[in-house]
């Protein structure tokens, strides 16, 4: 979409930061952001020469600033803290450096300045020790997706939808939704896919609309994602640490955006979310990234979103069956129960190294395994999944 007046600076900043990452495809970014290559390269050159000031339409900040006094440094520290009341000494010091402050105080000095001015530390967020997290090796290898509960508005409720890139912590989606329905999530994902491309895999918890409980993780939304070539994963039941990065993002969102009075309506919430998402991605130093900002580690995916899902051909040797409306298929004389989300879809039974044992595959994702041998012929080492109508287990 083209740049809008309301968020012109935010979009320009996100564009130039993504375009500055090594290996970025600038012309593809121009298409996804809805600007001409001439305009895109103009903003990129101004960003390289002048930083944020170069993205302004009018009034440029002087390239050479006069020497700063201690009073000016303290004023700068307090200004950043006032704008971001949940930030501590390390984040504020790094933000001042990113802004081009000439006299950069140490984090301990920033903390001392805050205390000297009576600023209460630790009043927002934090309070929990970090635990070790693993991260994917490159952007778009895995996105984490979840809702941040139900948040009260003056009238009604808000459902914040969040999608975070595992490698860079880049917030791909932060949307103020009116509900948690499949179509609501789908529309938000389409907006993200058009701008940032497709991830290789998406991980969610087991709740609606992306899961139907721990024993039945496939829903129409998940099937739609698989049809677009995105593999689906679900977190272990009752283990929120599987989604640790998105959970940590929710803590920051609560501390820095949701801790104040309730928003008047969804539009007010969306406006606040847009502003903070820009701050989070492009300005807020992230301690897990050695105080870099997420946009400095993120690149849009080279996999473009395709509006129309293409037909799929299974491999030779696959036994293809179409799932009936009742959620079952007929296979080798047996009625096999398949999750109802696959109704009307073609699935394949793929032979394994064990006679009578088949992988059940939908397009590129394995969704179950099934063993059709008699019980007394099954070695303990083989995963046992019955062909009974109600017990086909997803893998």
C-alpha cells in the first residue's frame, strides 16, 4: 500500500531500515511498500546521509551540532524516558547513541540521572529473570503468532493479535482486532504477507482459531496456511515457554502500551499500536539482540504471497484420497477419520519403511501416521496410530 499521511514517517523509517540490511532486494521492497524505485532510492540515500532527519519533508536538523553540556545530556535522558517510561538505563543510553547524541552517557549514568530526578525505576514490566531461548538462524524461518488475551475498551473488548519473527524479534503484525475469528486473523496475515512475504513456518498455541485443542491441532486457518506453503507447528500443551519470544513481546506491550487507561475504541487502540510497533521495531534497543533494534536484523521473505492457491501434485507412489464432508476417507477397505478442517481436500497416504504403516500428508506437511496392521503384528518401536474413526492421531 502507498504511504499514508498519518504514518508517513513510520513507514519511511521501516522501509529504509529493511532496505539497508545486507542483501536486501530494494526494488521488491518498493513494490511491497507501494512506492516507485526512484522514491525508494531517494529516501534510502537521505537516510544514509542524514539519518532520521533526512526522511522529513521540511526542516532538516543541522549535520554538525554544537557541543552538548551536561544539562543538555540530562534533558535528553529525561526526554527519552518520558517518551518511553518502561525503559531503563541500557535502552535509553543506546537510543541516545542511535539518535546521534554527541555525549553518550553510560547506562549507569543514565540510571543515576533518573534517580536524581526522582524517576521511579522498575515501575513498568520486567521483574522476571530471563531464561535461555533458542532462536532460528535467519529471518522468516519461523514466525510466532498469538493473541494477547482480552483487553477492555471503554465499550467492548480488544483482542491484540501479534506475530513475531523468531530470529530478529521483528513485530510483523500488531493488530487491534474486534474478535479472534478465523477470517479476522486471515485478513491480518494477508496484509503482512503482501508486505513481508511468506515465512517458512508458523507456530501457535493449541487454542482457537489455529488449533482445536491439544488432540486436534488442525483448523481451516491452518489448512489455508499449509496451502500457501507455510508449515504449521503448535506449542506443547501447558508450556508457554515454547512461544517465549511472543510471550515476552506481550509483556513489553502490556508495560508500554496497555498499562494506561482503556482505549476509547478499536481505532484509538490501532493508532497506539501502529506508533508503538514502529518504536519497537526501529527505535527500542532489544537486550536479546545486544541492544540492536529488530529492524536491523530483519529482511522480508523472498517468497511472495500469491492471491490464488495453485493446484498441488503429490509424489508418485502416494495414495491420494479426498476427505469427505463427514471428515473421513476410505483407505484399503477401512474408514479413516481425518480432522474436519481437511474436508474436501486431497490428502495422501505415503508408504513408510514399515509394511502397513503410512504417513498421512497434506501437500507438503505430514499431518498424521497410521498403522493398519493387526495389533499382534506391531513391534513396539513403531508409532501406533489406529485406523478407528475417532483415534487418528496427528503427528
